[in-house]
C-alpha cells in the first residue's frame, strides 16, 4: 500500500499560511485615520445643544448637567454593559445544542485484511473495505452538563451583583454633579448680579486713582495723604480684578457643567432661598447622619454586593467537587453506503469526578476566606472615611454659616460707611476720592457676602452627598444608557467610587 503524500495544492496552501503569519508587522495609525478620528470627536463634542430660551433655574441647570455630563454617560453605559453581560451569562445555563456537518474524501480505498489470533496467521489474500472513499456526515446533538449549569448559575448571580455595583457608581456620579452644579450656580448667580457693578466701580476707581496721582503731582495735598489714597485704591483695584475673574470663571464653569459651548449667552433665574430637604439635614444629629450614610452611601452598597460576589466564589469551589453528570442526545447521518443504517438516534450519559480538585479545595477555600477578610477590612476603612466625611461636612457647613454671618455684618457696616461718606461729600467735609474708595470697599464686601452664601449652599450639597442623599433631577429620568441625549461638551471629571477626603470635597 503506497504511503500517503500530500498534494501540491495542500503543500502550497500550508506554506502560504505560514508565510502570512511570519509577515505580520506593527502598523501605525496613519495621519489620515488620526485626522478622521479628530474630526469625528470634535463633531461629536461640539454639535448643537438644546437652545436656552428662558432664564435657567437651579433644577434646569442640574437637569442639563446630568444629561450632558461625560462621567454620567460613561456610568450609564457601564451599567448597560453589565446588564448585557448578565444577559449573556444567562444563556450559559441552557443546554447546548450543536449542529455538525462534515465531508471526507480519500485518494484510495480504506481497505484492510485480517489476522487469526488463535494461529497468528495473516490472511492478506482477502482485503475488505467498509468505508466509501467520499463520505458526508451530519448530526444534531443536544447536551446538558449539570456541573456547568451550576457554575453558570453562580456566575449569573455574580453578574447580577456587578450590575447593581454599576448602578451604585452611577449614583455616586449624580451626587458629585449636584454638588458641583449647586456651588457653580450660586457663584454664577453672584456673578450675574454683581459683575456689571464690579466693572463700573473698576472704571470709577481707576479714574479716582488718576485723580489722586494728579493731586500728588500738583501738590494739592500732603504727599503722604496722596500716596495713602493711591495705595488704598490700588489694593481695591487689585481685589476687584481678582473677584471679577473669579466671578467670570464661575459662569464658565457652570456653562461647562450644563454642556453649553464656551461663550454661550444665558441668564440665571434667582435660586431658591431655602431647600427644606437640605436644611433638615443641618438640624439632624450627626449620629443619625452617620447611620443614614452607612445605609445609603454608594461605596458601602458596592461593598455589600462585592461581599456576595466573594461568597459565591466559595460556592463555585464547592460545586467543582460534585460529580459531573453529562447527558447527551441527538440524531446523526452518515452517507457511507456500507452502513446498514445511515441515520440513527443516540442518547448517552456520563459521570466524571475530578479527583485532584479534592486536594486543591483547602487552598481555594483559604483564598476565598482571605478575600472575604479583605472585603471586610475595606468596608471598615470606607466606613471610617465616611464617618470623617460626615463630621467634616457638618463642621464645614457650620464654619461657612459663621463666615456668612460675619460677611453679612461686614457688608452692612460698609454700606453704612458709604452712606455716611456720601453725606459727608455732600456737605463738603469729605473728598470725592473717599466716596469712590468707600463704594469700592462696599461692593467688595457685598461680593464676599454673596460668595460666602454660595459656599453655604455648596456645603449643604456636600453634606447631602456625604450621607448618600439622592438628588432629584426633574426631566432627566428618561435617559437611557444606550441612547444618551444631546451633545457632549462637559469635561469628564474623575469621580471614582472611592470617597473623597480633600479639603474642597467631603464626598
């Protein structure tokens, strides 16, 4: 019987595949591809937004921020991906149904001769064959593995918990958005009210500075008095410029949070004076706030689900010790005409047990126990950080409230000084430069008071976020992860699931 020799076509095909595998080299992204990506990204980030047709309220600013914030949209998509993974894992619990088809062809017959096992005599004269040179096969097999079903069920439970973890991360982003929007809104409202007056007084103070220099040049007053005026006016101008920049940046920050392109004109409606929900938090004892935080904070809720995921790992390890029962059934076809029956049904069952897994079980369970201890320590660490955050949020609100009282008292004193100075100028017992300086100081005191009020409002938002209080977002409940509305112009902010403890954020 001649030996098998590969045909020239088969040899050529194998060599071509081998050469193709050896010629794979790194291919950098071309300038054209990169430019296409740049154009697509810029078009996505700068496409038109819903127009601003009326003064924006605080609720409207929060709604726009939720719709257009990149972090929020990323977390929505992560939740959708986690849900999709759960849907995929569920299919693993079903029996496996597979269809098979095949084709085989030989260059010669698959013949054979026999040997008498009793005498050891071979019989090469009688050569038989029970197989066609060309055969076609097909089959439909349904199999169900009991152990795989149990493991797939455990993985599905873990995937379900991962979906809930993704939802908690989304809650965390909403807390950060409310905190940032509330602070930026109050500061932008202050800018809207006071920026025109700041600009007017900058011009007037600049003129007063010129007049003071002229007085010094003409020696109409004592040099020390003129220089004192100039020093005071320069200090006022410098602080006015600083406050003006601060107020202008507040409007820019709010516009970015709402997804408005830079330079978009908008006006703000007066913010609500008091939020009863937030004000109720201030009157709540700190011990109750901590208890609410431990029940509602997204970070701790994530750890609850992570604990269940880790516990399921132990169940998976125990499931691997059970005997594996595999049940198979199907229908097959073979075109070989030597067969008595070309089609047939077949059922079977098999039982197997991985003996070596018994030896690895102690190490596996020890690993799971260590992971559970790590989860416990991490949850305690988060709990301690959250306790500190709640205390800091309460203290910062108290400090901000005290600062607002002092700023309001100082603004009242400055306004009375302006009134007295104006009367003195009218009676010609004070110089007009004194009035310019007093009005500038009065406006600066009002700016400080308004910014202190904005800080009080921001501290309320931080307090709500520190206990995991969910913000109400009117009109934003219909957003889905698969179809995020509107353009993307808001810069993404780093809002991970860990609690923030820096000096400016308590959540």
